[in-house]
């Protein structure tokens, strides 16, 4: 039966109900999600699929005849090795891509925020190329190969050191060119491996979240990819031409420089015109124009390399690669300017809508600043470490020596991190009393008249609640870091005046230069430790389940969103997961079943986006169970344009308010959706929303039961499929599904303020 012919059905029976579980971050396997030892795949492939208990195993279905099924999507983001490496090298691109989705959604500022994020992303691509240029052309080809001390004992370099300078630059320009080709190739990995199910437009929600997975993102990503590749090669061209112009600027050099500048200007113009770059997928003319721009940039690189190779043998060497240091400094100043412009637009929008919560929509600024700061820190550390490796005269300073802008950048990074950590410590101490007071009240209500021997366990429960309540302080700290990172980027402009951080700060701020130099050294070690920590963390995330949940939530939150700002970010798994879930649920309903969708943690976000895409005749036979859900607590704060009251009310209305949400006070990630009331307290909202949230006491008790040797565990954010509260909630929703139902969605009570 087709979706269009499905009509009003009679009451379902438990045997007709399928409980479809959607796991959270990095689930170990379908057997764990289903809580059954033996499962079999019934749909999908190795990356993502649907699983059911084997029919020949005991307890293949839930009590009452409900059929169990799980959707396992944890392999969609990517495999172990790729994910670990991507976590390190693609992190700045990924954060910048998330920033564009954190925009407030205000029509007056939407296009400006998208343009600023995309131009900032373009500067990250330029920085990526300049880091490779700094290593290959500046440190090795220009500085090291002009020093006999640096070449001494290095046969792998000395053979090239005897060659003309133009030849050296041309040969080693293959290194940044190869780096561009590598990231270009990696970004072409498809984010969706099948033809997505797309419901009729008339059945889809009008809310922005419903578009995830329902529009073909590849044309936009392809256009952005062509623009970024063209910019990358133009950056390499500019570096070579700057070195050539220092030896004299003939007409050929000037013409090539003008052509390179035209390519860069065209790329920036395209990104600053969202109506043009975001046009429909069918616009093949725009796709061809973007590819033509990329081809021109590649051809221009070949011509520039030939021009440098044909330069007369004698070059005036000395110092760093001509033009490289000022270019780098101007790029960092551009970062500061773009972040300042983004902050102005977001704050201007807030001043015109004062009814929004504090820091509402400023997540875009925090994510963009973090992306730029991490990219600068990684680039600076790479160049400095290579310079340390090549140095043979440590007593007199680095020879080769990296540009001073990198030193300013490392000092700015260290200063921003240090101040943010100090403020975080102060916020922790200052807010601890209030959080402890609230936690003590919760524990006193949950466990009245406890025995004396339960005092240590009560303190542990209270501390778990205190730690969980710190989540709300993270966004203000991220905004603070964004401000400090922007100031640090602006400070690099002092390098244009030839000022070194230690000397300048001692002269104008009366801070000892030794203290500043100590901060620079510590900043370098901090960056190296961060990179090592990301690699080790990526490895341990696949070996330790608890660690995987903490690290994976950041990764899966970021890669949930399509690539709309930076094409080199990891692909979006929701482009497959959401349409695939919608297709499976539609199939189950058309086969005569009712479906109870259970979404845990990040799975609840996938489920919410899926419900918005279901036709009314399908959603009329669907119930929703969420637990550990970050929809309100994290997503509504970070992505206000996509997760808001209107969206949550529409999800509830589409499933006829057959929706229960389980949450705990000890959970640092999940929380309530509509109301934080306790079971024995009146709800803070009215209408059907008052029936959605159910608070669970955690732990079940604080004394050791007679059958055990330890008290019940504090679950926090752990799943609860095998617990009695989950079973009771699922049974309640199954009973609602088995009642006579109208396939038309029930209207929701309007959210406050509407």
C-alpha cells in the first residue's frame, strides 16, 4: 500500500507494534541497543542498518508481543582510523561548518552570518596552504637551503641546495600542491551512499529542521569545494609571485599577480552572495562556472611555477621568504575583523529582540572563534616544530626562523586558554554554592529520612547533580574564549611593526619579557599536548565505552549538520540517517504496524527530524519515547534557528502527543523538553505538553539492597532500556497506540509568547 492510499485504520494490537530504538553516540552494537544477545540484520548495510532479535532466541520480543527493532547508525560518521585523523586535522573546518548552523535564524541577519562564516572558512583554507608554504618554501627552500650549516649532514636536502633558487622553489611547491590535492580528494568522499527517500513536499513540515536530508547538498558542497580549491591554488601562486617580485617585477609577474588577485576576489565575491551560491541543484550553469574558476586557478599555478623556474639564477636571499610574514599577519588580522563583524551582527540582532534568553544565538561566534583559534594554533605549532628540527644554531636563535606572526599567535592562544581556564575555575567556585544548594534540595526530596550509613552515598549523588548542572555555564565560557581569541588575532598586527611579544609587552605593559617568553613556550607545549590528546582520545574513544560517550557527543553533534560553510569538513551522516529512518517507518506503517520510536541521547535529535518528514497518515500511527535527550538543554541553545518551541510543539502534534521524555537530574547532557516538574509537583506548562516529561529518580536507592553488595549505580547519561521506568513508559505508549486513533495530527497548544 502506498503512503498516499493509507487511510484511517482500526485499533492496533501489541502484536502489530514495532518498537524501533535509535541509539545515541557510538553505540557498541545492535545487541546492546536491543538488550538481546543474538540479533540479525533485516535492512540496511554495514554502515547503517536495522536489526531485530533472532526469532529462535528466547525473549525475541518484548512482553505483550511488541516487536523489537534497532537502527544502528554509529558507523555512518566514519571508520576508526578516518575518524581519529579527522578529529585532529579537520577539527577547525568542522567547527566552522557548525558555526553557520548556530546562526539565530533571523531573516535580516541570516545572509550576513552565512557570508561571514563562509569567508572565515575561506581564510582557514588559506591558512592551511600557508602552513604548508611556510614549511616547504620558507623554512626549507628559502632559509635552510641558503645556509650551509642547515644543509650539513642532510643529504636528502643538500642535493637540492646546490640548485638555483627558482628551481628549489618550484620543486618544493609540489608539497603544498600535494597537500591541497590530499584534502580535495578527502572532501569528495560522499556523505550518502543511497538514493534518499523523499516524502511529498505537501507532507513535510515547514520548519527548517525538516530539510535535513531532504535536499541534495552535493551541488552546494561541490561549488564550495571548487571555490576553496581555487583559493588554495591562488594562495600558493601568490606566495611564489611575492618571492619573485622581490627580485624585480617584470610585466609577466605583474600580469600573473593581477590574475591571481582576480581569482581570489571572485572567490570571496561568490561566497558573499548567498542567493547565488545557494541556488537550486538544477543550476548547472553555476556549477560549471565554479569548476571553470577552479580549472583557471590550477592552470594559473602551472604558469606561475614555469615563470618562477625561468627566473634568472641569481636571487637576493636572506631572512624569510619575501612577502610570507606580512601575508600571514594580514590573514590573522582578517580573522579578528571577521569575528568582530560576526559579533556585531549577532549582538545587533539581539538588541532588536530583547525577549530572547541571554547569549541566545552567540554559539555561532564561539564556534567560529574556536575554529580560527585552533587552526592558527595548529599551523603555528607545525611551522615552529619544523623550524626546531632544522635548527643547527640553537644558541643564537632559530635558523631557519618562522615568522613573528606565529609567535604572536601562540602567545594569544596561550593567553586566551589561560584566562578562560581561570574564569572557568572562578565560575565553578562561585556557582558551586548555588548548585550545591539546589542539589541538596533535590536529594532531600528524593531520599527523605535516609539511614545514617547512606550519608556517603548521598554525598556522591549530590556531587553528581552539582557536576551535571555545570553544563549551563559552558556557553558563556565559550563566548569569553571567542572574545579573547579575537583580541589575540588582532594583536598579531604588531608583527607588521617588527615588534616581538616579549619586548613589546615589557615596553608597554610593564610585564617582564621572561614571563611572556615563558607563556610562549608553554603555549607551544599546550598546543602539542592538545594535538596529542586528540589523537589519543580518538583511539581510546573506540576502546572505552564511557570515554566514547563523552568524546563522541562532540563529534556527532558537529557532523549531524550538512556541509554548508566549509567543504573540507567531514560529511554529514544525517543526510542518510534521517531519510532512511523515515523510509523504514513508512514501510512498517504501510505494512500494517504501529511504530513506537525510542530515541536515546543524540538519537532523539535524529528521531525529531524524522517525525517532521513523515506524512500525516504515517505519523498518526507513531508514538515517541525519548530519554537522555539534549534537544532542549543543548540543541535549543546552540541551534536556535532549528530547535525551538515551534519545532518541539510540531513534533508533539504530529504524533498526536503520544510522546514521553525520561530525564534525570544527574544527567549532564540530557534533560527535560517542556517542563522540569517532579512527579509529585504540578507541571509548569498546560495542555498536552504537560504530559511529556517524566523525571526519573537517580539512583534508585542510596542503600545497598539485601541481594547486592553495593548500592544501586548513579546512571547519569547512561541508557535505561532495561530499567523499569523505560519499560513502563514504553508500555504506556503502546497502550495509546492500541486505542482507536485518528491519523490526522492533533494541534498543539501554542508555545509561550505566540
